[in-house]
C-alpha cells in the first residue's frame, strides 16, 4: 500500500514539473543576435510585388546592368545622382589629388548629398535592387545616403555591383549594416560589359 502511495506521489510530481516547464517565460530562452537586420528579415513582406532598381553608375557599366534587371523584372528604376556630380577628372583613380582619391583617404568626405534619395510610393515595393561600382573593395559611397535614409523593413534587398576585377566582397554586408533593416540577399558581382542574357539568367535564378 505504501509503495502505491509513493508511486502516485512521484507521478504527480512529474506531471507538475512538465507543466511548469511548458509554461516557463520565453524571456529565459536564448535570444540570439538582436541586430535590426536579423529582426527585419522575419518581418512580414510589404508592398504589392513591385520591383525597384536603384543604382549609382560612374562609367555606365552599372547603369547597363540596372536596366537589364529592370527589364527582366518589369521593375521601376531610380538613378542616384550626386548633387555635386563627379567629373572624369574627379574619378581619376591614379591621381592622388583627384576627388575620389581624397574621399577614399578621408572617410569624412564620403557623405555625398543626392539629388533624390527618397522614392515615390516607397511602400508599394517589396523588392529593391541596389547597384553600384566597386571602389577600393567597397560599394561606391554615393549609394550610402540612399541606404541610410530609407526604411527597408519587410523588403527583399538585393545588392549588385560591377567591376573590372574586384569581387562583391563585403560590400553588400556593409550596406546592410548601414541600413539596419531589410531582408538582404548575398548579391552578385558583374564584370564590366556583362551581357543582357547573363543578367537575365541571374534574375531568373532568384525566383522572386
């Protein structure tokens, strides 16, 4: 009789313990990284399926790729234009006195005001492509203010770049950190002179 009572008591304790575990406060669970970009990756999608291709192009190569992407996605296009645009002399990478060289050496000079850094009907887009040339291994800084001045919450953000030889590197991740919001994809680097078919095939593989 004593053994029966003991077994019943043990069983009740086990049931009570399991119930307590099931109702434990979720704040006690590991929370993982708390960065904005990770949280925003789980945010509900916004927009109505529209695509936007935003780009800055110094020599025309990024512009070509951007237009191919827009054609393949039936997307809208926004070209980012510096308020004080770059001349050919400004873009002379081999001249230490050129504007771009000075901006490379002094990061405080890279705050480039844009003619337009906001988009009409921004909330209607759920996918945003952001294109740029690679300058010294990073995204050309005229795109920075667009990334900083917009809220990408609920949007897919897909960086792409053009370069003669440099890869995408961490340029997309650096822009993601600047933005702090959005579900950012890895992105793609295109060599100068990429064909429309190369770009179109890449877009198709994204399965947007």
